């Protein structure tokens, strides 16, 4: 019999307990052995819950119990989670975590610690909630040389953009609704500014390309500036504006991770991902492309992913080699954002097509002008930020303003 | 160092060789050890290929070589694949197969053989080609009690239906085009009649619910009877007709697997799966729902899945307990098709709503009548086949004919 401990009994931790108790028999069958809940670490008291006798307020009894082979870390934040997880791994106990902040900040260290002590550090729940993505990436797709990953990795911002797209709600109203429904925090910064999606694309980039990618090296732009007008005009051209977390491998071998609102063509399935759902598209040389879709957050969806990791961990007696990455050291493998090029959706104050073409090059056929004299179009050329700025400057000299622009996702 | 053998050097087998040679370095890294190609079994000669020296025409040298730890079976068909795979497993060699016919017919026996000899029998490539579905189901989602699976599991029929939906092509023309493009065989029976999709839903049902489901116990209906008129009228009501392979667990604990054309609502992502792509939606108590999408067939996509299995197999020293099912023996766990109920899309010869309602109960608001006097609608009630027949008989007594009907997918 194996025992497990749960660190942190908030939303996700209590979900792990709930789902384990509900499906204990089938979980044990899939583990191939008996599994018992040993400890729940939380500083709070939960006297009324059936498992109150399992509550501890220190990591020590968990570390000291040789029957505990697996630990679920659901505390969130870097500390004390990092210290506790490292101690568990050093004691040879495998850890499953839902904590993307921890993995994005300390993944390389914790993976090395797990390897040194022949146990495993799994984090399926840290990206895309219920969606299987981490294990498919390093196991099912392990024969592939990856070229790009693009996803909708934050449900809160997707909910907000979806309300803007489908119900013509402006950003502030949609954000307030997300907060009312409990999808957005009181302080929505991490979601709205793209930091949450950034942590997740760091994790996927690290896993797909083998070296730790830190959030600070990712160009990250949120959705606070997205205007309802652009959402509507973009839809008129056949695109949906989505917050896309993306990484691509360039011809020079470097990778370029980004988080920003992008215009996604209607025939790309990512444009059809609505509400709080997440989706991830992966490109590789064997698969062409595959997509994963599901609930990106929530109590039981996230708990499902944590428990899935724990079920595999109790079966493993050694560190698996496929799910890992290393510290990049001084290796300069992340390309500067100036190398990012894409076709652009552009909104300007003028319908003067010759002037627009002189500045932006050929523009697509689906140019639309509005009653107030504004014009939107999509460029034929892939442009980097500097080229967009230069085009805008050229137009400004003629008294034409570029009011908004978004890169178009090619996937 | 581990060595592997490839049984069958047709499309998939040669894809395994090609992708392995292309990505050998990263495959070995993910394996955590060196991996070499040892043998290729095929009755044909390939003197011009670089690996001609590895060709053998008998299974014996493969069975006799203790360095061969993993075997890729890409022959197709039940025999001699079954005999060879069983011999490999009995020799303690793990097998990865792309052969859905083999898994659907003999999965329980081969899983038991693998277990008896402490090796593994994997078949990620047998369902959905490149799409990770087998491993996510039994690993990532292992904490879930599954309630339903619904998928587009045959690319050929999806291509044909898609041509009908998007380009108003009739069935025969679309089939001929699929044959011309190499998506459909000269004898398209297995695809068009739903047998291929049936084998795949058998595999998914067996894995999700733990007992072997044989193709003979699945109600299977193909797309040969689907008329362009229904595809168009159904689209007018907001549905796409898709060949859906599905299994649901009923309240009595039995399961009900089916393969048939169904009307899929536009806001269901499955309705947006176009061309030769496949997709699978899985429902469970933890995840709510997740979907997997990608190329359901093809040389490299299928090879990617076979190699992904092989990469995990070389890392494993024991049979894993989560990916298995048993022979159902005399256990009557598959519900009769008469228990299948769904709302129905119906096309009739009359617009007489009171008469239609008297027969089918309340009908949806989006009733549409055509110029030639036909009327299509969707019932509010979920009905089984007998109830549909009874309603049709009631209308027939009034001189009204039911020209076509399709169940509506609820997912």
C-alpha cells in the first residue's frame, strides 16, 4: 500500500481529496495497488470535514513517513511550496503539482532534484487544467521534432474576449462579469496582463525544447487595451481576437515565445474555443498538428490532472527520462521579440488604399471601411514590430493614424 | 542499448523507419538510452533502400535476438499479425501496433499475454492516428469515472461528408474524389459502412470501461444512405451531419456503443472538424469534457504514435496496470440498441405541424419547409428507434412520409 499527502487544502487540494474519495476503487485499479490518503497539510483548521484527523500543520510528519510515496502540491505561489516540494523530492517522494508559478520559476531545479533522488516531479495540472498536454507532449508525441505550440491558456481572458465577440460587451463590463462569476480574481492583473498565460507557455516551451524558459524572457502583452471596436471589425474580416500564448522555433534554432492578443482566422479551431475553455495546438514533423481542448481551470478538472499524475507516480520506481529540461545556463537560445513577424490586422483613420499600400505593402481583399471613415485591413506581408512602426510613421506624415494593430496567427 | 524490429514495411512501417532515422537523437534522449533499428520483417524485397540489410522474411531471428526489446507491428489484419505479436509478447518483447483490427478482435488476449510476460502491448496508433488518445485516457484522465466518448474516428467519411456540407457535392462524387486523393480504398466498404470507426470505438470503450467490446456487439451504420438534401437542410437548422462513433454509460451500468451518422450542433466543436481530421470528445466526472483533435491517418502521423509507444516501452521494465481490459466472459454489459434514445432531426413530406406534433411530440422552433413541400424539424423528445418507427407509422396513416431521420448528438 502507498500513501499520499496533499499540501494545501484550498480549491484544488480539496478537489483532489474529493475526487480521490469518490473514485478510490477505480483509481486503485489503475494504480495496480492500494492507495490511501495519509496527510493533508494546511495552516487552517477544517474540524467539520470527514478527513480532519489527517490534517497536519508541518511538513515534517509527511517527510518522516516512509509509506508516503506521492505528494500533491496544491498550495500555489513559489514559497513555501518550493521548499516543501524540494524536501519531498529529496526524501524520494514523487510530487504532482498544479502550481504553474512554481514550475515556471523553479522547474529546472525541481526536475534535477527528482532525478538525483530517482523519483518524479509531474505537473500536468499546471497547464490547461483538465486538458492532457504535458504527458502527451513528452510521451505520445516523443518522436516529433516540435516546431510550434500555440494556445488559449487562460480561461479568464478567453471568457472576457468571448463576451466582447459574442455579446458586444466592452472590456470593463466583461471583466466585471468574470469577477462576479468567480472566473477572475479581485485583482485580475495576472490574468488580464497575460502573466498567467506566460507562465504556462514557459512550461510548454521548456518541455518541448529542453531548456528552462523564464517568464522574464517572454514578450508578454495582455488584453486590457483591446477595444470592442477592433473585436467587431476583426470579426467582420473573418478573425477572432484571442489571447494567444505561443512559441515557435526559428530557422536559426532559437525559440521565440510570446503572449499577446492575436487575430485568429475563423477556420482555425482555436478561434472557436469559447468561454473559460482552453486549447493548445502543437506542431511537429510527424504529427503535422494536433489540438487539445478542455476546461483550463476549476476544482475537479484541475484535481483530475493532479490525480492522473499521482496514479502514474505510484507505478513508477524510477525517474522517467522523457519529461525533463535543464537550466539553459548562459546559452542564448531565446530569440529577441524583434524577430517576431506576422501579417497584421490594422485599423486606420483613412480609406486611402494607395496610401495604406504605400506604407504597409499589399493589403488583403477584405478591406472594410466604417461609417466614421475608419478602415481595417490585413497585410499580405509578415511584418515585425519595427516595420509596423515604420509604416505607421509613413502614414502619420500624411495625417493618417494607425489606431490599432494585431498580429495574425498562422497555425 | 535496445534494439527494435518493425513488422510490415508498408505505409506505416516505412513511416516508423523514416521518422526514427530523422529524429534518432531526440528519440534516444527521450528514451533515456540508445535505440537501434534491428530488423524489418516483410515478405517483399526493398533492395534499394538504405536499410535493406535489416530485412528478414521470418519472425524467428527477431524472437531469438535478446537485444530486441520492442517490436512495432504495422502489418494490418488479424493474421499473421496476431500470431507474431503473441510470440513477441511471450518472448518478453513489448509491442506497439497501429493495427486497429487486431486490437478490436484480440486486445483482451494480447493484453493478458503481455501481463503474463511482464511486458507491454501498446496501441496509441490504432485510434485517431497522430492524436494522443489511448494514453491520455488511461493515464492523464485515470482519476475519472467516464460517462461518454464521442468522436469522428474515420477521416475518409469525414472528408466525404465535409465535401457534401461545404461544397454541395453528392455522396458518389465525394467518394470518387476521396478515392482519387488516396483517402479512400478502391473497396471503400470498411470506411463507408462504418466498420473502421466501429473497431476504434470498440478499443476506446474497452479501455474506458475495462471489458472487451467486440465489433459484432456495436450497432453500426455507415454514410452510404446520407443524402445531400439532408446535409443541406440539417445545416439550415444549425447542425452538421457527421459519422459519430460513440459510447455512453447508462444508468443501469451497462454501456451502449454506436456508430452512425448523427446531427451535431454547430456550437459543438466536433461539428467544426473538417476534412480528413479526426477528433474525440471524452466525458468524465472530474474533467467535464476534453477533446483531442488531429490527423487520423497517414504515414508520419501514424508512425509518430507508434514511435511514441515504443519510446515509452523501452523505458518500462514491467507491465503497466492502467492500460488494460479483460474478456467480458458471459457478463452482459452491453445494452441493446433499442435503449438508445436521442432527439431526432426528421424530414417529412408535409408541413402540417399539428400532424407532425401529434406523431413526434413537440418539435423545435427551427422548423423549415422547402419549396417542394418537404419539412424538416428537430424533436424536443429523445426517442428510440421504435418510437421513431411508431411516429412514422402514425404519419403514414395520414399519407405523410418520413423521408429521413438522424439522431442529434448531445455531447
